[in-house]
C-alpha cells in the first residue's frame, strides 16, 4: 500500500528529530555531561569514577555519573505540566503544524547551543538538556496526534512503523557522519572535545532544517475547531479530560502498562552509552559504532514488526518485544567488561525491537483515544514516551548514587519490563476501541 503525500510529509519529522535523539540525547550528551561535571568536581582525577558531587541548582548534591539520568527525570516532571498544556492548546488550534514547528525549533535551538559546552561548564549543559528534552516531547505530542488524521484504523500500524523506520534512516545517516568525526578527529586538526561539540551542533541544525518539510507538508491537516472548544480555557479542558478518562478504563490500563515498559526501554537507551563507556570500559568510538549498528538494524526491525502486527496483531507483537527487552537487560548485566563483541550483539538485539515496540505502542494508543482530542490524549502518552521517562531514569540514578554500580542500576530495570508486560497482557483492545468510539481494525 502506497503512502499518501501527507503521510510522506509526516514521516520526515521522524527523520528530523531522530538525528537529535540518536546523536545527542542517546549517545553524546550523557557521557560528555558526565565529563564536564567530573572536571568541575574532581579536576585532578586521572581515571575512575568521581566520588565528589556537583551541586544541582546550587544545593542538590549529585554525583557526576548520576547527573544525566537525574536531568532526564527533572525534564519529565516539568513536562507533566508543559506537555499537557501543549496538547490542549494544539487540539484547540486550527493549525497544529505551527505548534509542531514552534516546539521543534525551540528544541533544535537548545540542541545547537550545546556547541558552546566546554571545560567544566556542566550547568549550561544541564539547562540545555532539560529544555531540549521538554521541547522534543512537546513537538512529538503534536506529531503523534496527527497520525489519527492522516491514517485510518487499518493503516496506522504500517504508517507508524514506517515513520520510525524513516527516523532510523535519518538518525543513522547523521550518526555515521558523527562517528567518523569523533573517530578521526586528529585528521581534521581538532581535539576530541571539539569533535563532540561539532556533532552536537550538527544534530541541532539537522533537526531544525528537516522540520521545515513536515511543517509545510502538513498544512493540509488544518481543521475547523468547534467554538465551544476553541474558546475553552485549556486548564479547564485538562480538568475535564482527567475526569473523562475514567470512562476509558482500557486506555488507562494501556497508559499504566506503557509507563512501566517504556520507562524501561527509554532508560536502557539513554543510559547505554554511559554504561558502555564507564562500566564496560569500551572506547567511545566503538560505542558510537554500536549505536550505528543499532540504528540500521532498527530500520528492518521497525518494518518487520509492522508486518508481524498485520498478521498476529499489535498487542501480541509488542509483548514479544517486551520479552526480548527483558533478555537484553539480563544479558547486559552479566556481559564482561571490555567485550566489544558482546556489546555489538546487544546493540543488534536492541535494534530488532527498539523501533517496533515503540511504533506499535503509538498506533495501539491511537485506537484507544476519542476523536478530536488527539493532541490532548497524546500529551499523556508523550509524558511517558522517549526521552521523558522518569521512573526508570530515577531508579537508575538512585541505584547508582547509593551503590556506585552501573550493573546494579541496569538490572533494577528488569522489573519495569515484567510489570509492564503483565499489565499490557490485561488490556482488552477490542473493548477499549469500542469504548473510545473508534472503528475496529481487521487484526487486533
């Protein structure tokens, strides 16, 4: 089945933002921020972990190794308010593509400004990381909500999976370039810090530039908004939605399941570079190569999961993916230090399930929400989506803070996949779709 013009425009936003998410949020900013904070707290440290804290917000002591996970947690707590307001406002807007562009370009600006991080200036990095993650989440709220407007019930698994695949292609291409920059920086006449900073800048500019395509191409999804919605106070609208959600128990059950298993997924993704470099003691260039492998395996994984869902249903396919994620965590816990082959194997396994579980979760949720309230409902979803999870990152940060062990922090995440899988198995998709007033797809 061919994609429509609007669907192809929609895919381009995954292409645009995935470069930032892959290069910056997943691979580079966490270890680079740890190094900046380590320079500030332990300037004479030659090797090993810094056991002296930096002061977040001037008074909260945080070990440098726990800083990125804690900042991801903070961004989520702030997002709990910001994303809900953005969702309500976007639903009241006749031109949601403008919200997509505004939020994306704010995040891209913050990502581009990371070029100026150097020495021990971790505080600026902390602010830019939080701002970029919040803006990222806000833009994806609007982006995800458009799926309902551009694809029918039987198309959404395919369209959502293809969007993720486009994201992996775009993110993988820029990551390949940045892998070369970080690996061969001496030949470019620059030091390693400058190489990292140039890569951070490239991700921000890529995000900003390619966002132009979906913003222009999705102008056609503009709609007439009823006067009673357009003039309603967004905070009253949110209160009404909270009260209304009790009428959709299957939607609430799905969100609870998603909170757990997706927090596990996101925490593994955003913490994996720190884990590989600081715990497994693997060179940063090899870690980048692993992420590059993951990106390109994920292209086939996302498309393959979409095809599998067409045969056995999205729910069963996602449950299969959750089981594989649990195996990844268990193997990661026992992998010996310095095992590059083991790291590559884990990277390939993550690539198989990474895009598929998230793409199908998005399309499943789109079936469980009432029409006309897509952005608002997706704001709840996005508060728990990629880059803005908080239970998992908080667990990871606290376990490391008190044990100084990344292995124990990783194995603690197994509980998120077990709980999330059990809860998802209890979601009655047929009942939930009917309760939301939507059309049942042919395959559940």
